[in-house]
C-alpha cells in the first residue's frame, strides 16, 4: 500500500507541476520570430505552405469525376466569424495581443448577435456569382461556432450567450440557395499549452488532438452532406509546415475517418495530408503558367484581417475580378472572404464589392465557370484563356498594341464575339491569331472574347 500511495503522491505532484506550467505557457506563449516581426496571417501562411508531401495516403484523394463540380464552380465565398469579431482586431487577436485564455473566454458572455441571418449571407454569395461557401466552424482561439459536446470545457456557441448552433443555420441557408456547403476547421487551439510544446507537454497536447478528432467527427456527421472540408492550423507551435506536424495529427487517420462520414467531400491540404487541391493565401498577384493540380486562391475582402475590423475597408471590385480571372486561367478557383461584424452584419463596403462582382459575373461568368484553362498559356498582365467544348474564351487584360497577336490554333475559328453577342474582328493564319476590339469598347479590367471553333479544343489542364 505504501508503494501505491507514494506513486499516487508523485502523480499528484506531477499534475500540479503540469498545471502550473500550463498556466504560465497560456499566459505567455512562446513567440516565434515571424510572430514577433508582426507579419500578417498571409505571410505566416506562406511560411508554412509546403504541405503537399505527394505521398501520404494517396488512396484518400478524390477522383477527377468527383472533383469536377468543384473545378467547375470557380468562385466561393469564405466567412470568418467568431468571438474575435467583438474586439474587432482580427482573428489572431488572442495570440497577437497575448490575451490570456481565461480573459479571452469572457467574450462568450457578450457574443449574442442580433442580426444572425445566414439567409442574407447565402443570397449575397449567390448574387456575387459564387457556387459554394465556407464558414469557420472553429478558429485557432478554440471557440466552436456549433453544438460541440467534444469541445474542451464546453467552449462552444451553445454554451455561450448566443445559445445558437451557427453552423446549423449556415448550412441550411447555403443549401436553400443551391450553394455547396464548406466548413472550415482549425485543429490547433491556443488554449492548450501542449500546442506550443507538443513533445514536452504530451498529455496536454493529446487532449487537444482528442478534441480535434471529436469535433471533426461532429461536423462531418451532424450537418447533412458537407461538400468541402477546409482545414487550417495543422502546424505546431507556429513553426514549420502542416506536413511537419503530420507525426502528431496523423492526418491520414483523421481524413480516413472523414471519408467514412463524407466519402465525396473535397478536402484542402492544411491538415498535413496533401488534399484534393492546393491553396494559395493572400491577395498577391497571380503569375506563371497553368498549374497541373487544381488549386484555390483565397483572400480577404478586408484590408486589415480576415475577421471583422471596424473601418477595415474593402478590396475594389476590379482587383477581385482580376484575381478571379488570373486564377481561373491557371486552373484555379477563388475563395473570397467576407467578415461579419459582432451582430452578424456584413460591412457595407464588402457588400458593395460583392454586388459589383456579381454584376460583372452575370455578364462574363460563362467564360469562367464550367471551363478549363487553355488553349493558350497565360501571359502575365496581358491575357489568359479558358475553354469549354468548341468555345475558347480570351481574357484580355491589357492591349500592348491596337491588335492582340496570339500563337496559332490547330482548330479553325468560325466566329469571334463579345459576351453580349457583338462581333469582334479577327484574323487567323498559319502563323497565328489576331483580334481587335475598339478602345472605347474594351472592359477596363478584362475584355472577354468568345472564339467559336469548328472543333473541340483540348485544355491545358484536362
């Protein structure tokens, strides 16, 4: 008995020491160099973006047929919303401003949005030309925006002042608009000191991992068909890449579980598994040739953060359009983020940008959606192309000369028109193709020309 008591005393002292260390780490989490330098979320993402190992569990990848709808969609709307909307300092506020977990958790008592109307969000996304949405179910701060029995300490919206399952409302609203449903989930949780020291505080880190698996299971089993699972935060201690942390999260097991509940869900690469498509974060210009693997450009319409910030401004519609065109002509999609305020309202300047985008997409969306890139490789800042059957769409971004001169096409051009049916002058010879649109008829962002071909034209990324 004395040996048992001695062991119990040692165990109790160890747990007390672990708890003390946990409080210390939670109050003063270690700051990696790039966090201290004040880099943006996009820059942090770029530092850990090499998540595609190309070898981990290839059997989990979706077939080309199962990926077709996502590749056809081209445009989605992201929603970053959570407790961080209240202080209005962005979704990294807890970490960047070193807010202790217990202090940050008090925000849940004040989070009761007066205007949570996801039907309006979904209608705005549909009108903007989007075909899918993705909403944050839980960001790095650990607060779950859904009914989550797996949440450590009941840290979810059902146990907050709102007493509402926001993901349930969002998924219903998106489906009512005919939009595909995407869910964002971050497995990391700043409340756990084991996140910052997963080997040294292995027991605490294991609790975080257990929570993550449980919450992913809830999200994949409680909300009907989920079309996109958008992971974020697979890296550990804000260092290395998502793939570097695969030893801990075991994403091949996590996503095998996901496939058991949602066999056809499209999964991004940020769990440490290579995923069904690549991601590129931030609003930096898109350049280079057509990319072989389907990918997604994601950026925030707000200039300051992904989460709500008062007076954050909004990206000009012309810039958003340009990013969409440059992505699609290179085999990509775009996921544009909007940031509801604490009451659930979308800032008016973001609404204005999405309305303008929708007007442009209503005129030109057919040249992007349901297409594939090619037959021309993009020329940065000048043009790109898409193809659908016998239709080739030229996206002319700039006119270096009065006429745009292009490489030859093997197929014969039958006609050239604008998207509204107006004829476009063209000339096709063995040496190339030339098109011309009068200066006063050109779109200031993207002049779209439809070339009707005599035969189907192959894509550069079938």
